[in-house]
């Protein structure tokens, strides 16, 4: 059911208004055109009468002059011919003929007329048309000055414009009767067309109303016509697909997070319960508290990375600025070099240039490198870990490689998925939630960078990040840091 503010009624109202204005314009043009055509016909009729009068009078005068010779009275004969012709014309009371000095020829002394003659209108040129009203009746008048035998005569021929007025009234009546009917039919048709055209919108509305967060698989049917409504339905379906993906990721994230948080919390609670329930030696309490501390640290780290992912998924932008990548890489690697040596691993750092400017957020890039190094340290039991920074054309290539157990081909496609841990493929220590590489990939995306992973199972892995480069500023440093640079020299 359409409400007073519905689109159908508004479209119909606009359509009716425009159609009404169109009818008014057409009616005005029709009225003017018909009036002009009728007046032109009357002017042609008056001009024909004037031409016929002139030719008739000249013909009669020419014949009379040939027959009578010198006895022919030209002035008298001219007046007689003019009188006779005017008296024989229809609507004779509307015609007048006078001498140039104003002496009347017709209707003076004429037969009884049907009514009073028109008032005399003095010609203001050789020939002219004009319209005037006499006794509330409109007339069309043709006045012309003619010369016969050296004498000038003023002639006035007129006819009533009642026929033109009648035609105008017929046009107005026809428009007054036809326009409302046509307007009513057009409005009904316009309303029907509007409802039919907006039927897909109602279908979209009904489909959208039926979609809930638990039923995002429903899609709005499209016709494939490619029109605006079909494009709207396609856009809505694309939005639903994105929502479905986002909700699925949120549900998966929640499930994985619940699973990851349950383990350390269970360990902490169980350890505390056992410590409180049984008598323990100071060494036992120390060992239990150390275990609780370790699990609490793991839980804190897990919550931190989860908050980082939540902020990034929420679309919160990070401030970007130009900074030197080299000092940041060096200081980060120094921290991880000590941890690598504790595990008996060799750590190498290759900085090909003294300075490399990139545009981004330095803490975020530091977190990216830390995630890659932490991943390498966690999955490398023996051998080495290496970091290299090289300018490669329009990009800065930041690579982290290790000699760990590597990644299987099946697992390589999922290493950047959240909470993914290929325990069977890599010998991790099990204390990581599988979020580090996800954070690294997300940070790379925020910087317009690309991160790729390659691995040879059983021989190690390499993670390479390509950052858009900035022109090096050589004035910021001149020390060449070559391969094998170490924090301890």
C-alpha cells in the first residue's frame, strides 16, 4: 500500500505536474496556431476581394472607354462600378468606398443594409490590415488607396471575426475536455509503471529484511539486465559477501581466541589449586609460581597481539612518516641476536647501504620485523638466522631467513592465517598462538608493502617484505655496514 510520501506517488505527482504543464504548453501553441491560421485565411479572403474589385473595375472601365470613346465620363463610370461591385459583395454593410477627399461613394445612396455600417477608418498606407471591435464584435479590416483615371479612392473591406472566435472556443473546449481525461489516464498509467519499475526495489527490501547475521548466505536475485536496479542488487550482494566473510572471520577469531586463552588460564588455575590443596616445600612453591608467571606472560602476549589485530581490523589508521629503516633494523636485531646465541644459533645482519628512507610507521615496522624474527627463532633448533636489507630498484627488500625445519607445501599457503601453527612441519616450542605472521602481513598491507614466504622443507624458510623505497639521504651517515655485521662487533 502506497503512503502519501511513497516513491510511487511522488513520481506520479511529478509526472502529472510535468504532463499538465505539457498540456498547457500544447494548448497555448494550438490556440495561437489555429488563431493565426484562421486570421491568415480571412486576410487572404479580403485580399482576394480587393484584387477582384480592382480587376473588375478596370475591366469595366476599359470596355466602356472603347465603346463610348470621347463621350465616356471616366469619374462617373468609376464611381458607378465601385458602387455596384461593393453592393454585390457579401457582408456589404462592412464595406466602404470614398473619394480621397472623404466624400462617400458606398454605402451612400446604397440599398437598405442589414445594419449600421462600420465606422470609417482612414487608410494610413497604400494597403494595411488591422483588427478592431465595433459594437462588441471583432472585425478584420483591409484598407487600401487606389487610383483610377488619375483620381484616388479609399476602399475599406471588412469581415467579422466571429468564425475565428468560434474556432478558438472549440479549441479551448476540446482541450478542457480532453486534457483532464488524458491527464487522469496518464497518471493511472504512470502510477502503474512506477509501481512496476520499483517492484525490484521492493524485492530487494524484502530480501534485505529477511537477512540476519545468522543467515548471510541469502542473496538478492538479479535479472542480468545491467540497469540501475540490477547494479544495485549486485552491489548489495557484494556487500553481503563481504559481511559474510567478516562475520566468518570474527566467529573464527573468537573461537580460536577462546581456545588459545583457555589453555594458559587452565594451567594457571590448576597450578594454583594444587599449590593451595597440598603441602608444598618452598622449592615447590617457587616452581609453581614460576609456571604461573610463564603462563601469565604468555597470556599477556596473546592478549596484546589480539588487541593489535582487533585495532587493525577496525580500520584504525596509523600515523605515517618518513624514517630511516637501517637504525631500526639494527636495534631490533641486536635484541634477537642475544636470544639466538642462547639457543646456540648463529645470527647475521647484512645492511647493504648506510641509510634507506621509507614511508611508514616505525613502531609498526619494528613489530613486523620482530614477528618475523620471533617466528624464525621459535622454529630453528640449530643452524643460523640471517637478516638482510637491500635496495632493489623501486623497493627495499627486507628478508629474514632461517635454517629451521622448513614448511611443507600444504602449510605454506596458510602460514599467514591467524592461529595457524604447522606443528607437524616445524619444530616450534608451542608457546606461540600463531598470530605473529598474521600481524606481520597486516602491517605490510597497511604500508602498501608485500610479504612473501618461501621454504624448502627440512632446510629452512625465508620471509621477504618489499617496501616502497624513498630516495636515500647520504648525508645521514657514511658508515658501510657489510655482511655479517654484529651488535657486539
